């Protein structure tokens, strides 16, 4: 049949229109409990089951030898429910597997997928990265945010990884990153990290360590390719270790304990500087501190610092930064 029907939550029948010639099947938000009423074409290359109520895998999926992208995001899949996929040989060419927002407590066995590029198990109840060692070293993007992970491990073989997302876990130490030499983005916000240790990474362009337990900015000196650095909501009292980051375009050190602005006079590419919610008493010396980016800076946030109480606050900043477009919530054309 060309289309299927699935009884909706109110007891009515909701028609699922399916084009039998399409290689993409998107069943997002149909609230399906199973796929019994759905025809699954063997030629599918993409299957998106996001936002349903599935608690098991339809065995017909095991025959989809052309499948490249498979999403089970926001369902009711637990460890036992996902287990069969580890023996489905026909899916070995899968490139993207999304299990985000389910009921997993461990990394599922993904060893069968020899060409995997994207693996997403965020928003689950995973306590350990044990199992990642079996994931293919072809991986480009790994997402394990919003879980209960306590240790960075079994990631050393991901030499081609570009994106690592481990935010909102229970990590205390940055470690085992030394082999991720192609990494472009590292997201570690909302953890318990006290010290920056990038293990010699030099190519990374975006780093987030927001909402951790940092008291120092040291540790980024060798990240000369860095373009965006997010360090808000920590306990940093001094701007330091930034002078080598000459490619930095965005620096966020809001909600810390800073009392002055320094170490950024070499940052000639800086466009966004977020310093709000600190303890900066005065704008005195800020012109010298930002000398390298005076003409480039477009946005600066300083609200909720003592210095904003000055009656000449806005005028002074507009004089320092001739091309400024935004000061706090004020937009200038």
C-alpha cells in the first residue's frame, strides 16, 4: 500500500502519507507506538522516527541495506530495545545514528557500523563512555551531552573527529584528547572541570567550558586556531593566557569574578566581547587593553558591572570603538 494509518491519541485515525518512490521516510511527531501500519520501502536511505512512542525496533529495519541516516530521537528506547541493531549486518553502511533523548543507560554496541560519521546518544541516562572503543574510527561527530558520564575515556581512536559534545555531565578532568588532532569543536559546558587541559590540541576552533569550576584561563595558549571561546559562569578572576589566540573572534567571560580587562591587545580579529556580570570597576585602561580590536569590535556586553554606573559609560565605549554595533542591549547602526 502507498500509505498507512495509525490510530492517534484521541482514538481517531491519522493517515501517514508515504511516497513509495521516495528514499526518505520522515515520521516525525506522529506519536506512533509501533510501525505495523507503515510500509517500509527496502530502498530507504533515510528513516526519521523522531518524537514518537516507540519502545522497540521494527525488525523490517534490519533489511534496509541502503540506509545511511537513522534517527530514533525522542522515543522510549532502552538498552534492551536497541540491542538487536548490533547484529543487523545489512545496516553496516549506516553513516548517521541518532538515539538522542531515550532511556539508554549505556553506550549501545555500534561496532557493526564501519562507516559511521555521526553518533548521538545525548539526553539519556548513560553513566560511562565504555563502549565507544567499538565505535568506528571514521566518526566525525560525537554527541553525549546531558547524561551522567564521569570520565572522558575510549575516545583516543577518533582521529577524524571534528565535533565532541560532552556538555551537562559529571566530568571533573579533561583528558585523553591528545589524538583528536582534527577536532574543530569541543563542548564541555555544565560539568565540574577545574583545570583546562587540552592535551596539545592546536586545530580546535570552538571551545565551551561554561558553567564549570574554573578559576584560571590558562591552558588555551597553544590553541592558536581558536575562533570562539565560551567561559561564562566560572570563578575566573583574571584575564590571562589569551595573547596567542590571534584568530579569536568571540570571547565570552561573562558571569565570572573579573575586575579588569587585559591580555587581549593582540586579538586583532575580536568582534564579540562578553564581560557582563563581573566586577569591573572602571573603563580606565580599556582602550589600551583592546587596542588590537578597536576597529573590528562590533559587540560588547558590560552590563551588571560597577563601571556601567558612570554617566559617560556609553559615550566612552562608542568613542573607543568607532565601529561598535551593540553595547549591552543597545543597538547602533
